[in-house]
C-alpha cells in the first residue's frame, strides 16, 4: 500500500497510511509532514499544491489534519488533492 488508500480499504488501512505521515505520533499531520512524505515518495508536488491539500483536509488548519479529517478526505472525497 502506498500513501493513497483506495476506496475499498478499511479504516485500519487508512490508519496505517496516516501513521506514515504522523511518525511522531502527535495525533495530527502538519504541513511539514506532507512535505516530508512528498519528498520520500518522490511525488514531486509543488509547495502550493501541498498547501492546498493541507487546507482542504484539515478541519481546523491551525490544529493540523486529524485522523478523522484524513480518513474523510481519503475515503469520502477521492481525489481531494486535485481540487
């Protein structure tokens, strides 16, 4: 499994992906975590795109992307990063 779970993956599968971003076990993902995973995965998304992804996914951007925010974005809003 990569960094983008498919629609048929379970909540547990999405949790595993979330943990790839939240390595420090903070309970949320910060913008810098998106940058790190983007770099490691060699996705080549620019900073503007990552910032848009972050702000779309975060329920409250100043509190980061919680697991629930992440889950909703990944499962219920497929291709959320393109909008």
